[in-house]
C-alpha cells in the first residue's frame, strides 16, 4: 500500500526541477546575455557616431584616423600612415585606442 508521502514525492521533484531550470536561465541572462547586449549597443552607438579625425582600431589590429565618413554607406576611409588610406566597413571598427587598456611599465 502506497502512503500519501510516497505518492507526493514525484510531484515535488518535478516542481523543484522547473525552479532550478528557471534559476539557471535567470543566471545565464544576468551574466551572459545582458552584458553582451550592452556591449553590442555601445559598439553600435560608437560606430554610428564616427566622424572625421577620430582615432580607431580595426578588427585586424590596424590603428588609423578617420578621414571620411559617407552617410548612407557602411564604409569609412581611414588614414593609417601618410599617403596610405584604406576603405573599411564600419562593422570592422572595434574600438578607440584612447579607451584601450594601457600596459604598465
């Protein structure tokens, strides 16, 4: 004969399982998705506000100065050295060298 406690045990485990799944999803959202979303929005805003004279770093590690920004296009012209210019896609701009962490000597 099954007692009331034995019959109720599987339902209690089922409830706690769903609570643990919900807690894991909440933790993943707080520590992974939310910060990445913030970083993505900041980079989008940075790229949108690029103007002539801004110093940038490309995804390939090239340092340059913005020479021309064409509105409506997704490319910019950067100067990397005297008389050396490159046309790159705005999505390849990853940062500002002034904001990059500096090495301590």
